[in-house]
C-alpha cells in the first residue's frame, strides 16, 4: 500500500500527466485535489495524444477509480465535455469517476469575471487561463460558493444563484461596465448539469479515508506547480489554489501522516506560461530552440510557453516546501542537440549570492542568476532503456541536479510516450 503525491516542482507543465498515467497502472485511486480546468495534462499512448483538464490522468486504466476531490473547482460544462471525449476514447467514467459533493462549482459568470478583471489590469495582467479559477476560489473563501451537492437540491441552488448574482452583477455593472447576468436561464442550465452529474457526486473524502485504512494504493495528482502556489509562489503571478503537498491533504481529506512518497517533477529546463518573474528565462534564440524542440505551447490555451535554463535555486525551494523525497526529471531529450547546457546554482541579489528563493517581487526583479555550464551529449537518448544507457554527459547533468537538491532521482523521462521512461 502507498500514498504518493505528484507535485509540479516548477511553474506547471512539468509532465505530471504523463507520469501519473504511467504510474497509475498499479494504482487503485488517482485523485485531483486542487485547481480546475486551468490544468492541461497530456497523456500519450498507443500512438494517440489526450489532454485532460479536470479528469485525473488514471481514467484510461481499467481498475482505477478517479476522484475529483473537495479542493477542486469544477466547471460542469467543461467536465461534461471531457466526460464525453474520454468515453469516445474507450474510458468508462460512469464506472470509474467520482466527484466530491464538497467541490466548488465554476459557472459562466466566474469565467466572465476572470476575463474582465484581466482586461482591467492592463499591462499588470496575470495572464490567467480565463477558466474562472480566481473568481471561483474567491467566492469559495468568501463562503458564498456553490458546491456540487447544491446541484442536487434545486431550491438551495436557486437561492444561491440569485444571491451570488446580486453580488456578481454589482461588480460586473459598476466595476467593469458589463451587462448583468440573468438568473433564470442560468438556473435552468445548471439544473440540467446537476441531473446528468448526480450519479458521480459522492463523499469522496470518506471514500478515500476508507481506501487508505484498507491499504489501497492512492496517487494524488497535483495540478500547476509550487511556484504558482497562492501562498508559496511568485504572488500575485500565481493561481488561486495550493498545488503543494500540504494542499494535497487539504484538498483530498487524507491526513498529512498518510503521505509516504512525495514525488517532485521537474523538466530538465524551465518554462512558464503567463506573466511573472522567471529568473533564468532565455529571451533569445536559445529559448526559441528549447520552445521548438520541446513543443512548448500551452496544453490548455495554446499560448507559447516562456523557456529558460533549469533553476536549481527554485527546485531546492520546491523540495523544501513540499518535502519532496523522490525526483523525476522529464523532457531530458529536448536538450539532446545542445552543445552546452546551463543550470542556475545561485542568485545574486544586490551583489550578494544566495541559494534561497525570495518571495519579494522587488528582490525577484534584481536577481542575476549564477550559472554552471555542462557539456551537451548531442545525440538522441530516445532508445536508452536504463540510466547506464544514457550518455555520460547526460548522467553528469542529472547527478549534479540530484546532489544539489539532495533527493534521489527515481524516474527520467526521455519522450512523451508511456514507454519513453527510465525507472531507476
Ligand atoms: P503537465 O501539465 O505537467 O501534465 O504537462 P503538460 O502536458 O502541460 O506538458 C508537458 C508536455 O511535454 C506534453 O506535451 C507532454 O506530452 C510532453 N512530455 C512529457 N514528458 C516528455 C518527455 O520526457 N519528453 C518530451 N519530448 N515530451 C514530454
Ligand atoms: P498544469 O496543471 C502552467 C498559470 C496561468 C497564469 C496563472 C494563473 O497543466 O501544469 P489561472 O487561470 O490559474 O488563474 O492562471 O497560472 N497556470 C498554469 N501554467 N500549467 C498549468 O497547469 C497552469 N494553470 C494555471 O498561465 O499564469
Ligand atoms: Mg499542463
């Protein structure tokens, strides 16, 4: 039995979906615990590519129950579309997907608020995915949110929609010069979602705690990454939830003592979508080369991802915030054709060298990364089946990372497919 949590150790898109899909063959429960349809997790097997936004990445495994837990914000419209598309691809969500009754609901007015708020920020915009994440978590923490269980009680639902729209329309009209949203048609639409989704809605916290007591294998799938965490990321350029291992317990209802394996996933370099600090960013031909070689375009919005060298200061921070005790490095193959590779080993701020990741934007702005250079391997690693098969230069690079962060490397990913994986 084991409980393992998969954490994005950077700014998201580290390849969590691929790793969760790969590990879920021996897992009875795969659980999404935070975020919403802002996530885009890519799975590649049998020559096909799938992008999941809300449904956990174990959905294509026959004996795995997929759980959308309490901490997730669920857009029913997006979820129903996703249920339809995974069914077309052979999954059986009616049998294998359950949704927490306590998960909050994203409605069209959350997405509208997200978009108009971004527009009003001008050049200070966060660069959100526009999926309504911030407004939904805002209303959740203001204790006015609508939960999945409310979709099952039309009287409660109607009252909540009316009172939420009083507040939301006031914002829309007075702050953003938008038209108000009408309650009637929205209520009708949401009632329809409730009827279709009702068989999926359960007390998933209780189910997971029973599973834990029975010694089942449970995999908690983080969305986004540590540096996008609301409390520990590059605020305000973050998402509105807690992707960290602490957030995994909050969002799933499993106790902190249950977390045995805390796997951090990092790319062999760095990317970021949206705005905000990125100390090792390469705004030049080298960055463009990484983007092209890594296919670095957002899985949810299609936006080009900003690219840069691996930031070990940030990775060490991720290790310490989460208690990461297993390391996975993905997309090593993307660096195959580089003659030289760099990794940031310290920050210089006002002439002082540090290995601590600052949270103050004024300090972030001043960071001058200190790089260490590594010789590239300049050959394809796609056929390597073991760590020893990898070229010496690649092994040196990974050993350095492992030693810098003091966490054992357990998986190296050498391509997007399930089988393009080296387990150490
Ligand atoms: P996630 O959000 O963390 O699940 O990551 P995304 O799916 O948004 O982005 C990762 C991208 O890299 C996807 O297109 C994956 O198919 C791809 N990918 C994952 N691992 C590897 C790898 O080792 N090598 C290469 N070349 N691509 C990979
Ligand atoms: P996965 O799970 C990368 C980024 C957005 C924006 C910020 C806030 O695929 O790794 P939001 O819509 O959440 O309010 O946007 O967070 N962002 C992601 N970046 N991967 C993700 O998810 C992301 N989800 C949100 O680009 O900068
Ligand atoms: Mg992604």
